[in-house]
C-alpha cells in the first residue's frame, strides 16, 4: 500500500479531482485491453495536464521509489502498459493537444496523450493539405505510443515504422529532469534528429522504461491531388507476395502496400470467429487480398503510375481492380469494414482495420507480430498457418512492406472468448507455438512483445548489447521506477 501522504502530495500537483486510489478507478488500469498474463496492479491513477505536473509526479515517485507507468488508452498489445509492480499509473489523456503544425517542414508537435482521432481531426479541419500516417488500430489509440513502439502506418512504404516518423522528443526521465532530443534541443524548430547524436533511440522501443514522453514531433506528408487505392485478389499468398515485392521496388509513388489472407479478410467482412471458414484456402477461396495505395501530383504522372502498377499485377495473373470496383464483387452484406473504401465514405485509406478481432460478447484477440526480412514473409505465413490449424483456430495473417521494400512486418491474429479460460489458454499456447516456429527464420523479431518474449530476447541478444541496454536504463532511471518489469533492460 502507498502511504496517504504520497496521495496528498500528488493531489497538490494535479488537484484532488485528477488523482485517485479508489478500487473502481484502479481496476481500469490493471489489465491489457486484449489480454494480460498476469494482470497488473494499479495503486494510484493520476491525470496530469502539463509537462511540469509530470515532472512533479516523477520526482515524488523517485523520492519514495514508487513504480510509475505511462498510459494513454490501454489499447495496447503485449501488456506493455500494465503496471507489473504496482505504483502510479500516469494517464496522459488530458495532454491531447496539437501544439504546432509546421507546414514548411511538414511536422506536427503533439502532446504525449494525443490519439489518432485527435490528430487526424485537427489536420482535416485546419491543415487539409497535410496528412499523418494512420494505423489500422482503433481511433482512440495513442499517437506517441504507436511511434515509440514501432507501429505501422498507412504511409509505411514511404516513411517506415512509427519510430522513423519521429522528428524529436521532449521527455521526463526517471530523476524528474526534462530533456529534449533532436533539433528542438537547440532550436525552436523540430524538423529532425540530424546531425546531432541521435538520442531518440533511448526512448524508442523501451516501453516507457526510460522516461515519459510529454511532447513529440511527428512527420506529416502532403495530401497529393491524385490517388488510387487498388484491391487485387489472388489465389495464393505465394503468388501475391512476389507481386507486392516487385511493386515495392518499382518507384511508383506507392505509399502503402498491405496484404491479408482470407482469414483476416473474412473477419473484416463482418464475420465472427464462429462463422468463418477454418481453412479458407483448403476450400479453394482466394487466399490473398492486397491493398495498394498510390498518389501523384499531376494527372499524367498518376496515369503512368497506375498503368505500371496494373501491368505488374497482370504479370502475376492478378487483376488490379480498384477498391470500389472490387467491392462490387462482394455481396452487400459481406463488405464489412471494407465499405470505408467505397466512394460513399471517401473511397480512400486510411481506414481502421481492427475489425479482425472477435468483438462478440466476451470476444478478444491477440497477435504474434514480427519485423522480418521480406524474403521470409511467405515462410512466416505458412508456419503460423500450420500452428493455427493444428489447434482449430482460423489463421488471420497480415503483412505490410515498409520503407520502399527494405523490410516488412508479418503477423498472425488469434481470436478467443474472454469468458472462456480454456479458450484463452489455447490462444496463448497458439501464440507461443507460432513464436517458436518462426524463430527458425533468421531475423524475425517480435514487436510489442509480452514478457515471455522479452525474456527470450534477453537470452538471444548479443550479450554485450544486452549489458549496454541495462547500463543505459540504469543511467536514465537509477531507482528503477519507470515501468519496471518491461523492456529488455527491465527487471
């Protein structure tokens, strides 16, 4: 139990209204949105409004050596915002403002608790010619956590992961000190991280175990006037993936390359786990659905891009139908979330692709997702598919090619019923078996990893690298209060 005087000191910082140790409030922060094993324990929840308030909170936590966990929406995977050692959960949602948009250098400075809905809504209203990369996750997920945890955006082909969208950071470290990294550390401009020593890596991928990010500069991109979204459908992943890899290297102004297997596609069409085909491929259903988004500044440029894209698709005997045309081949009651790609809803990405989860009463889902070499995408799919089918779970596979084809992400979803302990147990077993199976592929590294995967990487990572990670963590957080129990350097 945390002493009452700690609560009193925290109340003096944010006001009594924004701090609580009541059990019904604590409960909201003790578990992962999807699934957590084991569940955590929140002792005090607090909602600061300013960077200075966060500094004060961290100093109190440091003084009493109380664990402190940054939290935005709880819609995370791997349970990386679950308080493993109790303590204070810092709910960032009041810090949800766009502080600046620089149209010349195309970035937005945002507070640490902003969501994708907040950011996109602001840009659409005030800067309609600029766009942010958007995730497939629900609109209420946090922008800054997505970037810090290597989330994938619908501009991933030109920008890479969320980490590569970060221009600079303002961070409160474990001592309560405030630091800035990037050009903002010596200028009013947050245009980038070059040419200074790149300290952003001290906070990217660390799962909040080295500091609390209070502000971040996120790259924006021009919203060009000519855009087309294609939705090619093919018989097999083995045919579709080589096509997508060729497209990624063709220099055609493509900003997003995504592909799904039939398991994921059925779920996005509105099916629940109870009425999807266990093995769609075995039934002869097309097992590859692609999403290709291209954009251009002039009409002639765009026509040339589209002609080249269509030519490459046909090389692989896949018809390059645009999304609105392809959807007309689906029965109306089977279009699901894909209706966001129809002209009536704007006809273009981004759209929220989280409908693959089983959201029936008690429904839940988790995924095993890894960054990997593009040469391993098909192998990853086949290995994960085999495990899913062995346990009677429909394989739901998704992959995105990133940064001009330099690398990719591959992941498989597993649905389950949260009200069924045996089904949860089975889902976790499937995830672990997929993880073990794909480790035979060199360079497969899971992101937003749960604790059991973190332990695996501690033993696999180059020993001197693991030691360095631990030293850096101790330097930034000498009392071990920042999200303890998480990250490779966490204890």
